[in-house]
């Protein structure tokens, strides 16, 4: 049994996972309503809220898992990348627990955690999690190497996973992350926060009357979303988009929301598939909040000739279960952290 703690951004999360795959509990205290009034995440507010939520969240995770502290084999915690103040809350609680229980402390890279969300077998349905579509662990079906697309509010990376703990970063965003771009697009269209679900919901039923540019950055696996965001802004200004209940305005915003989503999704899918072919991957794995996007998931599955491994949407966003799962595989390789573990807001997957 491993307790996973995740506080890298604005979600206070804790979970208990058995043997790296079985989710015994998965508890998330969301701060969406708190930050929605600002239109984005305020780091100082986030860290203060983590202080208030972390112990109740851990206690709830243990209670729902029906596990006592002394039954835990290790404590896994996100140590980076992320917001420094938020990371500090989780890491210090994890260090205190590991020290008091005399069990290993496992510092986990947040991006690696998103990869291991695909290893979770949650057929018990705990926390509303649905059964994953594949029954074997990804290292057996389809097997390594795996091409991983990690797309979230702070990161958009394409990573080749050659084995447990062996990664090669092939490409990343040069400006905005995909999730950040969705948030900014939503703000341009007068929608709420977080922007991804808002844009996705508005785009449903679009007639495809608008088209926005794609930034291909040929010869690389890198991404750039600042250009399509600017194009959206200029087009919205050109046709007079503004927050309104007017029916005509709503239709115009629907078309622009769809055009923006299509631009981001096409680039993400095309670059991921090209990289998978070039590096002879056996399968494609998606992780991170943006990969909960229905259009992205459908398009990746439709276009890929390789197996596509999709965590349920609830495990795409930040959660403690993915951190606990990743921690199990660290423990299997004898990889522990010392009690002087510090946070690293800019931690790389290849560090």
C-alpha cells in the first residue's frame, strides 16, 4: 500500500494504491471555484489553500481505502515540477509521515506521474473512476517503447518511454502549454475558468465555418500555441465577439471555440503520431488534463494505427493515485528519496 500526495498546482490530492495498480482511494480537494473569480490560478492563494486541505484530504484517503497509517509501505509525493509554494506543502507533509512511520519517502516527478495514470486498474469504480479499456499493464501490452503525450495547463511534452524510469524528451512547447492556451482562448471568448472544458462544451454542434492557423514547426516535435491564440483574438475582435447573451453572438463564439479546438487537436495528434512512427513505438499513451478532451481522445484513436492507452478523464487531471502508482515502480527499482528532499519547480523528466 502506497500513499500518494499531489500538490503541484491547485488541487490537493491524496490516494492509496495497492501494488501500483489497484486504486483503493482517490481524493481530490479542488480549488477551481476559488481561482475562477480571478480567471486563473493565483500561486499564493493555492499554497495557502493546500495548507488548509492537506491533512483532511490525507485522512479521507486513508479512511476510504480502509488502510491504517502503519499499513503503508511508502509515501510518494510530487516534488516537481510545479508551483514552489504548493509543492512545499505536500513534500513537507510527506517527509513528516515517512519519518514518523519509518517508511521510504519517494519523490516523484509530476509528469512521470501522469504517465503512470495508465497503469491504474480501477475496476472497483472508487471515486467514480471507470474501468480502463486494456487489462494488461502497458509494459506487457503493447510493450515498450511507448510514445507519451503529456498535455496539461503547464506542460505539453512528447516523451519516449523506453522502460520504467527511462525517458527521452522528444519535444515540448516553446511558449504556451496546451491547457494554458485553452484558458486564454476561453477568456477571449468570455467563458469561464478552467478554459478547456468550457471551450470543449461550447464547440459541440459547430458547423465548422471558421478555421484558425496551425503552427507545425516543421522538422521538430515541438509545439507553439501562442500564434493560434493571437489569431483567435484578432478574429474575435474583427467580428465583434464580446460576452453576451445575444443568440447571434453565441453562434459566432461556438464557431470560434470549435476552430480553436480543432487547431490545437490537429497539431497534437499529428505530431504525436509522426513521432511514434519515427521512434518505432509500440503504443501511444496520453496523460495530463488536456487529454481528457473528448475531441483529442477520439481523433487520436481514430487516426492511430497503434494501440492508444487512455486513462479515464478523472485520472487525466492531477490526482494522488498516479503519484502512488509511480511511487510503487520507484520502490520496485530501489529508488528512494532522502528526508532532505527539496522541491524543484523546474524539474525535468530526464533529471
